[in-house]
C-alpha cells in the first residue's frame, strides 16, 4: 500500500472493516447512471472498488460543474451527520463496482480506531490540497495551462475521459479544448499520444 494515495489507503481500510463487521453492501452502477443525485438525503458512504465516477454540482442554468473524478479506488459521500442532504451528485462514467456503509457506522468506527482516524486525517489533508490546487488552477491559470497540468498530472484519467468531460472539468467548451489541443500539438508541447483520449 505504500504507493497508494491517502484516498485509496483510507478506502481500503474502510472496506476491510466494513466487510469484517458485516456493514459492507455491494452495489453495481452502469455507465451513465446516477450513483446519487444532488439534494439526495440519507446517502451512505461509498467506496469505489472499480470503475470511474464523476462528482458534480448542478448550476441554476441546468448545466453541471465537475467537482472531481474518482478512478478505480476511492471514497466519497456525506461528510457530516449534521448535513444529511448532498449538495453534489455522483454519476458513473464507466461501469462501477461500489461498496456502501452507513455514515453513523463510520462515525462509530472513528470513535474506536486511532489508525482509522489517522488515515482519515491524511485523506482530508490530501483532499484539501487537491481542492486548493483545483481552485488555483481555475482562478489563476489560462485554459492551455490547465489542460497541460491535467494531462501531465492525470495521465491515466485523461485516456479514460471523452473530450467533453475534460472540457467540462477545465471549464472550457469542447470546441475550445479542441483548438487548445491542436495549438499545443503544433507547438510541440503535447505529444501525439497525450492529445487523443
């Protein structure tokens, strides 16, 4: 587990405990289907064990803002018992295998297990840094720079996403992304393999 990111490590610890204690509930979600919708209540904690999930926020004009993607192994869902309504939604981009557990069960486990609390702390710090970087990218980087950073930092994810998904994540139109990719390729700043998801 030494090469895993803190999200995968925390998810793995939760999965082991939930399975051992009979809390784990298996769920499969087909590509394109909602895992849960924004404003859903009583959503369990999800652990993705295979597939690709998009977390997104709805906006007033009916569009979506991509929050993040979770690929192959990670944890998502509610973060507080006091805030039971989800502000964001989750959609399967690929067929997904998930496990669920109750948030109240997780809270009880955190009260009993210092190692789990430590893993949660590492996960939260990792998540905070990813959110900080995403905010900085959207506010301070040009679209070309955001795309290059995404391709370099998320190589495996780039290959799995369609152009419209990448464009939405970067907050540009698919046409603008196509132009950015063409321009970067002409400038020699983007390899042929990196330019085609």
